[in-house]
C-alpha cells in the first residue's frame, strides 16, 4: 500500500489536497489543519493510509506517521470507519486522543462530529492500552485532555456566537490547534477567524 506521498500541491480544498507525483495527481483526503497548511505549487509530504473497497480506493494523508497510525488504529474500534476516524484526527491530536482514552473522558470524545455517548464509550474501551502512554499516567492524561478541550471549546463557542455554524467552528479550531495552546485563546480565535475568512 501507499505509506507516504511527496510532491507539489496542485489543488488544495478544505479537507483534501491533490499532490502531483511525477505528473500524476493523487487526491489525498486530509484533516482540515493539514489541508490549511498546504500551498498550491509548494512541496508537501504526507504520511498516508490507503483504504480499498469494492468500488473505490481512497487515500488519506496526515502530517505525521503518528497521526496516520492513530487513524488506522481508530478503525479497529467497532463501528468506526475512515470518516469517523478522520473526524477524530481533525478535532484531537494523537496525544489528546490518548489522554481522553486514558482518562475515560467521554465529554471530550463526544465533541467529535459523528460520535455520540455510546460511540465515545466504545472508543474509550476498545482503544484503552493500545494508544501511546501519556506522560504522568492517568493524572497526566486528565491534565493533557482538559486544558486542550477547554480552550478549544471557548474558541468554538465564540465563533458560533459570531454566527458561524458548529461545523465551521470545529473545523477552524482544528486548523489552528497546532499553532495555539490553552494560554493563547485570543490568538487562536483571531487565527480561526482568518481561516474562516479565506
């Protein structure tokens, strides 16, 4: 299977990038944050996972091998397919997901579009012990999950209050998550507004 793709970005969408690999344009579905970081004409390198179905072959791309591995691991959970696994990686980083699972933080998991309480409980149960260990054990897991969830929720609520839909807000927050942390809520809000203005 195709484990990575390197080439020039020929087209960039909200959640996809067309990568030119020696004259062949490969459509790669990505988390919004990955697509937002790509620039047309600039080189991109993505860790990829290929899903083969009877009627399709779909390539999913991520900024790191850790994200790709988490995407593949998430699909081992009953009822979780590529779409839900991608939603998980669009909202939570691998570390945040590991922290939420280790802390049995159902509230954080249900913030992911398409995941209800039962689905979140199943994810926490079936992924327990399979994800990388969070530094500090259960206490560290709770500490890692809570601040991230808190500031992301604040920014998302502010965007909804400004008239954006919950989906638009979640995608914008996911896009700026890697650049901003719990202590930079105002900076994250400004960056998210810039993303939505594009």
